[in-house]
């Protein structure tokens, strides 16, 4: 694929009209995976640890993967937001 | 007296003055897709099952309608942040991403769907970052092991032979899906569907190999929390 095609579409924002969709979506983008990952771990704790059953260990692994995976990509995303704001 | 309209306008201008890096936004969006695994944790009760039946297709339908409106010019592409140049006149990759996830959730066993979704949501951005920073050789090696890992952790309850077979086939399938590019079919679809189809073939063959199916990794919750 041509490198130019991999670039992102440049936009002209209309600041006074509406709040941009990506800004409205950002809290969900960051928060929901962390909540879901926590639910997995909590469910493992309730049914696996308290219920003394190893069948739920997979939920712990998935919960950890979801949380770590998301934090790994959310951190640079949030950092990029700060840098661009300072530039402005 | 405080003018509420002016204050709201100021707040909008302040919020909209924030700017995102499209590259990292796209990566975070990919990782966000892992949230859909909550589908398997939801309790097995009538009302929730009804929601599980209808909400995912409605989300996909909404996404397809949005995309049709964008491609026909009825909604400006300005509202679709992080689009690549090649997606300007083509169906956006997020549509492929959503369609593949719903196919996996609805028509594939959990043991196949979970690692394939993880390959797209976490494996794809990891491979993308490796591709940006290192050579393609690293993409093949690290990408394969990352995807392989997702299959191992999902099939850890299976027979050792099955774990090895599934992780190698799944890892290779995901890697082929990610590296093979078509203009009309996005890699977000391929990275999920190629390993899923390969694993489905193995899945059908499991009884013929004299092995038993592995237990599910996520059981429906009783919602006591």
C-alpha cells in the first residue's frame, strides 16, 4: 500500500457548532474496557476465589489482558492529547 | 446575571480546542473492542438474552447506516476521526471490525471467538506498532507469538496436542490476515475471520481425533455482583 494512503484524513473543524464526536467518545473509549476488565476480575474473585473453584481462572487472565492491553494504548493516547494541546 | 448560552458556547470552544493524535486514537479504539467480551459474562436470563440477541446487530446496523451516509456525502467525514486516506472513498475499517466481531460472537464457539477478537483488538495494534518501528521480519516473528499467546490462554483447558495445534494454526492465520492487504477487504476483518475459519475446521475435527472439546473460558455470571 502506498505510504501516502496510510496517512490520516485532514479535517477542518467547526468549533462553535458541536462538540466533536471523538471527544464525546473518548471517556467511553478509555473507561469501558477498564470497567469490563475489572468485572472479569471481580467475577473471578467471587466465583473462583470465594467459591473455591479453579474453573474461573480464565476470567482472571482475560481481565488482566483487557486492562493491561488497554492501558498500554490509552497512555500514549492521553499523552498525545496533552502534547497537542500545549502546541495549540 | 450569568448568560448560560454564552457559558455553554465557551465550554464547547474549550473542549473542541483539545486535539488528538489520530494514530493513537485508532490504537485505543482497537483496544476498546476487547470490551465486547462482556457478552459472554452477562447472565443467562431471559431479558439479558433478549438484549444480547438484539443489541449487537443493532450496533452493527447503526454503524453501517453511518458509513452509508458518510460515503454518500450526507454526513461529513469530519465527524469520523482517524480515517485513513484510503478509507475516504471506501468502507471504513471500523465497519469491518464490527461485522467480524458480531459474526464471531453469534456464529462461532466462544473458544474460537475470544482469541480471534483479542487478535484484532490487541494483536493488531501491537503488530502495527512493531511495523512502524522495526522491520517486517520482527512483524512476522513477534506478531505470530503475540497472536499465538491469545490462543494458548483461551485453550489452556484443552488437551496439550490441541493447544499446540490451535495456537500455531491460529497464530499463523491471524498473521496472514493482518499482513495480507486488500483494498476492498480490511485487515481488521481478515485478522479475525481467517483464524476463526481455520479453527472451525479443527473444531469440527476434534471428535474425529479422539479428543474432547475444551471447557469455556467465560461462564455466564449470576449477576450477584
